[in-house]
C-alpha cells in the first residue's frame, strides 16, 4: 500500500449540527478543525457577542489516505458527508488551512450594523421606513438617519427596532 501524508478534507455537517459533528469526530480520535468567529448579535434589544462557524455546516478533518479508517465518518452523529467531486474526496491544501488559522489568530468581533449601512425600522412610529445607520448610542440604542420632508433627520432608536435592509 502507498504511504501518503495526512491531508485536510471538508466534512459537511447536518444543518445546525457542526458542533455536534466536531465533538463526535474528536471523540473518535480524528483531528478536526472547526474555524469560528465572534459575531455581534442583538438579543432582547441588547448587543452581545456570539461564537459562530466561519463556514456554516462545514468543518475540516485531517485524514491519511491508506491508514485512517474513513468508514465511521458516514455514521458519525452530526456528519452529513465528506465533500467529494465524483466519488473522490477532495483534499484541501495545507496552505489554505494555515491561512484561515492565521486570519483567525487576531480575534475580532463582527458587528451587527456598520456606519453607512442601510437599515429598516421594524417598530414604533417609523415602522417600515428605510434609514441609514450612523452609530451605536450606548449598549442597546442606535443613531440613524431618516429622510423626512426632503432632508435627513438623525433619530435614536432601540437596536431591537432595526434590521438590516435587503
């Protein structure tokens, strides 16, 4: 049999089960990499940081072609399939994994709204109006620009009253 270096492959998890797949693969002794980022969310009108998968429903697994047992992957809880083209699992270059790891070394939080971003008001007297987000105003409030009578007016609203424009 050929002796080949271990390589990274992409595992697709079942919907919303990437963490479960990661845990179960690690329990079986596989080397798994599940890149995550911190993303800011609005919950109950307050901003908070939540950890999310960088690639929703995908993670990476390091396998050696002729050495590792690949058959348990199909029956691992949370795993949908090994990403393949044709019938061959496609390896991911080590350089790409290293680049992802290096990018994630510097922790950063991706915010919900950015200055200049279009938002829609979902509550209150301005319900349904399009606006432009300008800044956060404390923990649970935002400053936005709404055009009224032909000119922009700055208004403060709770974060829970805003959503990203489509």
